[in-house]
């Protein structure tokens, strides 16, 4: 279906079959796309603000430059989706699948990523300021250059995490300024309570769980 630049604000599209649909630059603000099939759909630069994508299928979808601010994306499947430069501010991705998704330069400020699966995802130069990644899966994810200020990584699986920075593993705080740094975290198998890049000004730290 060709719905490029379509005006679909408040549209009721739950369980709709939009597989490989062209929704480039479409207006889908406040739309209900719960359980919709959007596999490999083109949503480049679409306005999806406060849209409902709960349990939707977005595998391989193109969401480059789209606006998902405050969108409800719980339990959705976005594996292999492309979300470069997307705005995901305060969006709810709890329990969503983002395996091998490309979130390079995405704006994820204050985004809810609790229990999300970001295994193998690209988060290069992404802004994760204040994001909640509690119990998220980040195995093999690439956070090179990402802004992790005030993000919460409690219980996060960080095995094989890729990053060009060394990680701070001091547990004296809850908030403190770094006193020295080490690359110990990158060598620890299993799960880490909270970990933060050493150059950040404010660091929240819990226990290290091996």
C-alpha cells in the first residue's frame, strides 16, 4: 500500500496488515496500531507521536528520522529495524524486541527500555540521557559515543558490550564523581548492577553481579 504523506491522525489501525507499506512522512499521531503488522514497512520521517504500537510487528521496518516521542511501543518487535536519527523521547519500549536494530544517533532521552532486548543493537552516538534500561539485554550492543548521563543500567546484561570507553566499577556512592577508572566491567561475565562511562559527571552505581 502506498500511504506516503497520508493523514492518519487518530486512525484506528489495530491488527491492520501494513506489511511493506509505504508510510513515508505520514501523519500517524495518536493512531492505534496495536498488534498491526508493519514488517519491512517504510515509516521514514513519519510523525508517530503518542501512537500505540503495543505488540506490533515492526521487524525490519525503516523508521529513520521518525518521531516516536511518547509513543507506546510495549512488547513490539523491532528486530532489525532502522531507527537512525529517530526521536524516541519518553517513549515506552518496555519488553520490546530491538535485536540488531540500528539506533545510531537516535534520541532516547528518558525512554523506558526496561526488560527490552537490545542484543546486537547499534546505539552509536545515541542520546540515552535519563533512559531506564533496568534488566535490559545489551549483549553485543554497540554504545560507542553514546550519551549515558543519568541512565539506569540496573540488572542489565552487558556481556560482550561494545564501547570504546573504559567502564567505572567503583561501588561507593549512590552518586559520586569518578576517582579512578578500570576496564574490569568489560571483563566480567554475566550481569552488572549499574555501569557508567568514566567520563560522566554523575554516576549511579549499584552492586556488581557476577
